[in-house]
C-alpha cells in the first residue's frame, strides 16, 4: 500500500521533533493487537510490510495493510480552525487559536470553578499522551472532570479483573500461549473480524467454543457455537459453573490453595440449573453440557471475554461470572491456562493505566488513595491537596455538558463521541450546548465538526511514542515521515496550553522519551509499574511486559512479567476472589412497540467511529454503508427485503441502514455496526443504561422495531 507524500516538511525552531528515519519498525495505528510493521518512506509514497513478531507472525489485516493511506488523506487537518461570528470554522494561526482557548478556559474557571472545564481522552493515545493529558487535567486545569472512551470499552472487564485478581492486565499471559491450548472459550468476541491475526493462535491447536447471538466469522470456525439471546451471558456463565460443579470438574486443591469466596458464589449459581438456563438464554442443555465437558476435560484451557459479554448494564457481573467459571476449573495463574479479556484499542491497555480515567492516577493507582496522591504530587511538584478527586464517568460527563451543574468547556483528544457514545443524538446536543468545545484530531471527525476550535495534530507514523498491547507488552511506535507543516503533536499542544495557563514549560516536556522517563517515576510502586522499562531497553528489542520495576531480586534489571499470577494473585492474601453474582435482565426487553433486540458491534474493514477508516478507499469499498443484519423471516414480517433501506427505531430515536438478510441470525435479534456517521449512526438507538460498578453503557442490548426506511443514510 502506498500514499502520496505531502509537501516538504518545515522544521521550525520551536519543534523538538527528531528527523524521522526513512525506514522505521513500528506498529499498526489501530487495534490492541498492535501488529508489527515496517514502514518505508520513498520520495512519493509510504509503504507498509508486516514484520515477524509474536502476535502477528508476519500477518496483517486489511486495515493494517491500507493504513498508509491515512497519511495522505486529502482532508487532513493542516491548520487550526476557529468558529467565527458567522458560525463557520475558519483557518487561524496557532497563537490565535491557543490564546483564545486559554483565555476562555481561564474566564470559565474564574467564574465557575475548575470543574467547569472537562477533558475527554482516548485509548488510541500513546502512553506518553495519555499520561500528559491526565497530568494536564489534574495539575493545570485542576479539574476532576476527565474520562475517556476506554470507559465504553474496557471498564467492565477491568472492574471484574481488579476485584478477582487484584490487578487488571487484559491478557495476563503472552498471546502466543493461546497457541498451546486445547480448548478456548470466547464469550462475546469476534476476533476473525476484530483481530484477524489472533486467529492463528486461537486455532493453532485449540477447539473453540464461541458464545455469540450471531453466527459470526469466528463462530463459523468454532467446534461449538452457543447462540444465546443478547444480554443473557450472565445466566449462561452461572449455568456453566453449575454444571462444572455437578459434573465434577471443579479443581478442589486449586480452590483451597489459591482462591476464596467459592461458597458464596456457588450459593448463587446453585439455582441456575441447566433447564432454567436454557429457558433464559435459549442455549440448549446438551450444548451447555458439551461446553463444560470440553473445558473440564482439556488439559490447557482459556476463557476469554470480549465486548459482547461486557458492554451491558451488568457487564462487570458478567465478566465476574466467567472469571468464577475459570477459577472453579483452576485456570487463572496456571501455566498453559487462564482467563483474559481482549482489550480493544491500540493503546487500550496503557490508556487505562496512566491517569485519564476519572478515578485513576498513573501506575493504575486510585485517585482516592492518600499514598497515591502523595506520590503523584511529588512527581508533579504540586501539593496533594491541590489534586482533584474522582469525577464523572464518560457517559455521565457527556450527559452533564452544558447543564447548570456540568462542565461548560470540553477538550477532546483521541475520541469521536458524536458517533461512538450511546444515545448519540442526545450527546450531540450536549456537545452543542457547551460554551467551548475544543477537539484535537488529524481528520475532521464528526465531533470536530461541532467544535469551536479544532487543533490539527500529528498521527502515528509522524511521531514517536510507546503503546502497551493487549498482553501488557510495551512497544515502540516510530516516526517515518514528517508531519505536514502547521501540524503539532498532542504533547506540543498540551505544553503550549499549560504555558498559557501559567505552568512553566519544563513541567510539560514535548519529547516522548522525556515524558516516558517521567511516566516511569510516576508509575513506580504502582500496580502498573513501568519504572524498569526504558526507551533504550525497547530499542534493544527487549520484550517487556509490565509490571517491570527497576530491579528484580538477584538481578541487575527486572525482566518484566510476561505471565502474571503464577505464584500468587495480587490481593494481599495472594488469593483470587470469587464474586457472588447472579443474573438480572437487561435494562430493556423487547415488547410492545419495540419487539426485537438490537445489538451492535464491528466489521472487519471499519474501525470504531470510522473517522480514520472511512477515509481509506479500499476499506470504504469493502464496507461502504450502515447495514442491519437480520433473519429473512424477521425482514419479511417488517415488509423488508435484502438490500432495502430500513429504519430501526428504539425509545431513543431512529437510524437508517441497508438490510442484510442472514439465515443464521436469531429471529429476535438484529445487528448494526456502529462505524457510520449522520443518520446512519447505530448509536442513535443505543441505550445509555450504565453498569453500576464500571459505568459501562449497554451498547449490546436495545429494544427496537424495524420498518421500511424513507431517506438515504447520510
Ligand atoms: N475491524 C475492527 N476491529 C476492531 C475494532 C473495530 O472497530 N473494527 N475495534 C477494536 C476495539 S476498540 C475493540 S473494543 C475490539 C472489540 O472486539 P469484539 O469484542 O470482538 O467486537 P464486537 O463486534 O463489538 O463484539 C463481539 C461480538 O459480540 C456479539 N454480541 C452482541 N451482543 C452480545 C451478547 O449479548 N452476548 C454475547 N456473548 N455476544 C454478543 C456480537 O454479535 C459480536 O460478534 O475490536 C478491536 N478491533
Ligand atoms: N454502538 C456501539 N458503540 C460503541 C461500541 C460498540 O460496540 N457499539 N464500542 C465502544 C468502544 S469498545 C470504543 S473503544 C469506542 C471508540 O470510540 P471513538 O472514541 O469514537 O473511537 P475512534 O473512532 O477510534 O476515535 C478516535 C478519534 O481520535 C482521533 N485520533 C486517533 N489518534 C489520535 C491521537 O493520537 N491524537 C488525537 N488528538 N486524536 C487521535 C481519530 O482520528 C478519531 O477521530 O466506541 C464505543 N462505541
Ligand atoms: S489486527 Fe489490529 S493491529 Fe493488526 S493489522 Fe489489523 S487493525 Fe492493525
Ligand atoms: Mo474498544
């Protein structure tokens, strides 16, 4: 793949960026697999080739192959934009844009207090950016109002893993371990489309059990496909635990030596006998038994969850129920077996460790822990009392924008909530009600289109940094081309704003290596300890998984921790904890006016809100428009045929999508990808009901009706 190279770069005196190398070993800009690539910049094009690397072993998906097209996208942002008196965004110079932002932020803070300014980050930001964004919010803005799009992604699995194991690292083992398994259960994940190169590990030896209401590309490769009603995984997991106990598959010595709380968890699961589970989930008893037998008889087994099981108003309890099952079978912390969740965004793992989440400080520390506050205050040169407390979660933050008690200004770095947040029409109204919306991006996203000020920033192959992949391994991203003239890095933007708001420039370094060295100190002693990881060690090709403190007993350098929990779990007593969870219904059930379930998710050729992939011609050819997948009988009842335009309505609103009939679909369930903008946004219908613990919205279950549509999707 190639892309046009832009006009010759300008290296101004105020930029500290090193010159990029013409060939750079780096990683894909998209998902958490972070496939390794080599980029080569020639006179007129950048080309990409996969590298041999444990997770992708020379493979790339279609998005990775076409990623260089992003560098040459014709509508690339190249200059700041400021909304004028006429209501239109117009080019402005950097000083004008930054002075305007700083002036408005200062005025808002003086009149309404620091929480009148909010920040929204993203799991695609490098570790250096995520860390700096959190530090900027807490020490320059002094606002508690910061959260990020990872709340929509990893928060339920993270909450469940922290409670069970005392630590949340998506996969507490290297991806390649999966290649040695006999059986792998995938609950609500479709990696054949969302992480294609992962499939080589998943299917190398193992038989797959897939739990998905749809017969996905992944389910088609499974030995066993359980096809439950959406929103019933919790009942199913309880039923599988019940069967594991009654059929004698529980690992009693492991329970005694390594866990606590089994009796309380069993007291809940005991009433979930297989026939009752069949009634609630629709999964036949014999299929439940087969699944438990496969898992129980395997000598190496893994249970993995994806967003299908987690993006529910009971996502935390559902992930906990799958962890309970894994614990009963003795899998976590046992070599060759385990539980994991498949982290989604490029830096979804690192993004949740460095302090852009409302309740966290760097090193995966809690913002309410006095010792954590004291440590960070020292690293940042502020007093512990000056650090704000926890703020609102992502949806609650968006929902409060522009309300009397809510924030009046929002700075967005690395997210596109106008498309990807639930109840998107409402969120769009809230964004429009702000006094000031600032969006930093490299493309004019749907959220940028609503902004008062848009700041053009560099993208992956134009800058250096680190990301942490789904197995907790820290990786180097490298620049291979100069950014277009007029574009700054996120770190430069935050530095310039900090200076204008009265913070000395040296407090906000713009060299990624310097930021990383500060991040190492900030994370030292925390749960996600990066203090032993350095750019030099990464340059030397070391595979470093956190935690990686500076020293290990008897060794000069800590070797990192590819496998967690082999000796003990991270709770003080070293034991993993069962959670006493039971099933509850989704917030909405299909009935009356809205007789069907709608669920949402992803297709291979588009990424997230589509802000990036909708700008790549090959990907648009493969997945050009919103669609709604349904059973032919469901279509017929709604007077729809394959290829017709449908309107999908819920209590929140309606969206438009092309009908795609699939005879393997459940009769009661339709599916929509969420990658498209405008009137085709799947999130116009989704339910912002939140999980009480993780504050994750219920993206995967809405009650809807379908009928013929009347307008073309825009
Ligand atoms: N092509 C592509 N790849 C991506 C991304 C992308 O946007 N596009 N995004 C990345 C990110 S950030 C993430 S988080 C990951 C997500 O990766 P996945 O979790 O694999 O993706 P989803 O498609 O959201 O959901 C997976 C499956 O859940 C199923 N599902 C829906 N409702 C339920 C339910 O109630 N129970 C169960 N068991 N399953 C259900 C859906 O049918 C879907 O097939 O993908 C990453 N990779
Ligand atoms: N209905 C439904 N909705 C969902 C989901 C679902 O399954 N169903 N999944 C949810 C999940 S798991 C996720 S992760 C979210 C993702 O939701 P979004 O936040 O919409 O994710 P992206 O589309 O990746 O948006 C990232 C934006 O930041 C820009 N960007 C990328 N890198 C950088 C950078 O380094 N700096 C700056 N300043 N900008 C950058 C991109 O161009 C893009 O505009 O969507 C959630 N929404
Ligand atoms: S699987 Fe993910 S990291 Fe690998 S090439 Fe595709 S999008 Fe990129
Ligand atoms: Mo995600």
